[in-house]
């Protein structure tokens, strides 16, 4: 997907911030990739980068904390979950729904998973990040 295609989808249910926040640099992404020993899907990177411009319902986690939208940092959420629960080390949370539920990307593939906190269970949500983005209007607007 192009960034414009993602923005077209975001515009169906979201608005742009009045100000733009810092976009993660190539080095910021490199550090996150190295931390998780993974490559991130290009659609995932574009989407997260666009969160410096778009206000999203819920909490999409950040790569960086300097001049960001105020949401938590992906690495910090992951570290918290690894410390206090039976978290699968391959699951990287990127979207907090509330009550401890998350959308996650798997470090070994492009699948998107949903974590149910109350059941301490991960379920496959969709096969890749592009599919997740394309399904957002239906998920957000229901």
C-alpha cells in the first residue's frame, strides 16, 4: 500500500492532528527492529509513521517518545507485558484497545493477532497488515 492509500482509509474515521509530531527516523526503526530481532512489514511502518499526523481512536503505540502524540511506546508496552504476564515473546503490541486487549504483529511473520487479556489468549486476526488496514473502517465504525 502507499501512504496515500492508508491516509484515504484513515480519513473515513479519523482526523488529522492540528500539529504534526515527529516521525520515527530510519535509525529509530532500525533500533526497534534490532530490539525485536525482526523486520517490520512496510505497511506497518507507513501506518505507524502516519500516526504522527492522524488522530486514531484508541492508542496506537509509538516508536519514539520525543515530540510524539503522547501514546505509550511499543517497546515499553512489550517490556511491561513480558514482566507481568504470560506474554508470548513473539507478539509485538502496537494498538491498545483497552482493558489489556491489544492488536499485535508477530515477529516471525506478517500476521496480525488479537490478544484477549481476560482469557490470556492470542487469536489470529488477519493474514497481513494490509488486510488489517483495509478492515479498519468496519472495525472502528461498528
